[in-house]
């Protein structure tokens, strides 16, 4: 079966997480992704290693289904080879520090001249303005995109979320831009520049918090658990953020992840009152309407917890779902990696790796009926030098050996 991006060639100059997460999705959608690495390789190959002398999980889990070539972009011959590769590519993606590709000598003007159909995507920390030249990592973007100030509890410090919304969240935004540019190129024949800033991507994901910032101008936010409000949206603990109240309540036997997140929609209240052994609350005007409950959400969830604390999160999940009540047990990383339904959905997959034997990774969350994804290993450093340089670029074997000897590849 063919794949959605068959025939699309991506020159992947990404490193660490934000860029690699984007090009991994492109590879899963069927693009031929050639990762161009400095001779020392993407720094994450060696970071946070769990086994000596083999590519780290950090690298293998973000670079599946790609090919790898090494190329010294600071050498004249390296720049010449890169020029030839740009001419044969559809997409160039990079997430170096600001100005790095320009300093290599490849401005957007030059890249367009070399290949007018090229789509050139960059991920940076920030857009134009006072922060343009600043570097950024995951939590820097969470700090400056609205996530940290709104995450955590009122009486605690700002908190970073475990979901990598700054890196992988930005990667997904970049994929959307690249795919849109490919569609537009189909009409115009022209490539274009795609830029995504991590601060912007996180802000996009924090959209509802700016909704609440504006609502705050008209009075306190009644669905928030907070008693006092200042000028900005406060940290609201586990409040749902939507129009229906929710909270994480404790379950048995009381371990760190023995909680379930429960949402109380209006029709859910009667069955919940029944389940928690307080059926009279379904009719009690003090409790029966969403408006009445809104003034005492803390007490409502306390009542639910007095029941849930005696049951496992799995039993609570079954009991609530029997009444169509939205809820979600808090799943630990161990529970996730062992979850058979995620494995059945190809979301937890085992991949053979030439050095590691095999490793577990997270599969592709985008399912296309006519473009199946088979997750395959990340490449070893420079594994495809010969394929790309000799067979595809036509460099003869003598010159190939010279390039190796001279530290160009
Ligand atoms: N050959 C030769 N040199 C190469 C090369 C190659 N194939 N590939 C990269 N390099 C060089 C670059 O030219 C650059 O050198 P220069 O600064 O002398 O011009 C250097 O390697 C890379 O610099 P930089 O990207 O700034 O690396 P860093 O480790 O100092 O910073 C980040 C890392 C992530 C902070 C930075 O890349 C960044 O801010 N990126 C944009 C935001 C982002 O994606 N952050 C999230 C990462 S998960």
C-alpha cells in the first residue's frame, strides 16, 4: 500500500526534541526523511543514556523511520554537498539556535534560489521581537506561553506539565504548517517559509486560559476552586477548565496514582448521588441543579471522594461509565507502558534496534486508513552515508573515501 507522503523528501536538520518530533511524524506519514547530523551526531544520542555506548532512548524514540547522514556544514565541501541535497529535497526542517543556518551560509534567499519549490520550516523559541535571538527549551516555552503560571495549586509555585507541549507540541504545529505548504505548492508550484515559535505554540494550547483572563474582567470565575482573584488567571489545581466541573478524587489503596478524574455533567448528578449513597441529593434543591452545586464544588467532590476512596480506580471507572459519566483514572507511566489496549492500537510498540536489541516507544497517534504506519528503528549515526552520497547524489567511491578521511562526512 502507498503512503500519504510517498515521494516527499525531507532534509532533516533537527536536533533534540521539537524538530525531531515533527520530522518523525512526517516519516510516519511516508516521507523519506534524511537526518543531516554534525559528525558528532545529534546531542541526544548521548544524553540520558540507559545503556553504555548505544544511542539513548531520548534519540531512538524521536527519530524512528529516518535515515541518517553525517555532514560537516562548516566545511566548503560540506556546504557544496548540502547545496546538492537541497536541490533534490521538498522540505528542509531545522530547529537550531537563532541564525545558525544563516551562519552556515544558507539564507532563505539562497535556498529559494537553489530550489524554488523548497518548503523551509524552522522552529525557534520566539517570534520577531525582543526575544528573537534567545534560545529556548521545553520549560522555557511553558514558562513564557502561559502554561506554568496557570498550572499547579494556588498556594504553590508555578509548575511545568509532564506533557512536552513546548517541544513535541510545537513539532505538531510545524507538521501542520509543512503539510499546508505542500498542498499550496501543489497549486502554485512554489515553496514557502514555515516558522513556528515554541512560545506561540504553547500559547495556542493555553487558549482557554486567555478566555478566562478576559472573563476575569467581568468578575470572579465561579467554576474555579479559588476563593480570591487578582488581576490574572490563578492556578486552579485540578479544575477542569471547561464548562463542566471536574476534579481528581482519591481511590483505594491510596498510592500516588490512585486517583480518578471525575466530571459532573448535569445528567450525571442523579446517578452519582445514588452511587455515593446519598440518593436524596438528586432532589435536594441545595444540590440538584448545576447552579446550586457551583457554589460548593469542593464539598461535592469531597462527597464523591468519601465514596471513591473505598474502591479501586478501575472499579470507579466501571461504575461511573455504567452511567455514562465522563471520568479517567490517573494512569502511571508503568500502567501506560503495560496497557494492552494501547499496544493493540499500536500506540505502545516494540522496535528492533541494531545496537539495543529492541526498545519500546510511543507509536503514531495519527491513523490514516490508506497510509498505514510501521514504526521502524532510528538510524545509527551516518548509517546512510553511502546510500545518500554514493547511490543518490552520485559521488564516486574515491571522493566518498576522501570526504570521510577529511572529516567532511
Ligand atoms: N555541521 C557543522 N556544524 C553544525 C551542524 C553540522 N552538520 N549542525 C549544527 N551545527 C552547528 C551550528 O552551525 C551551530 O553552530 P554556531 O552556533 O557556531 O552557528 C551549532 O551547531 C548549533 O547551535 P545551537 O542550535 O544553538 O545549539 P545549542 O546546543 O547551543 O542550543 C537549543 C540548543 C535547543 C537551545 C537551540 O538549538 C535552540 O534554541 N533551538 C530552537 C528552539 C528549539 O527547538 N528548542 C527546543 C529543543 S528541544
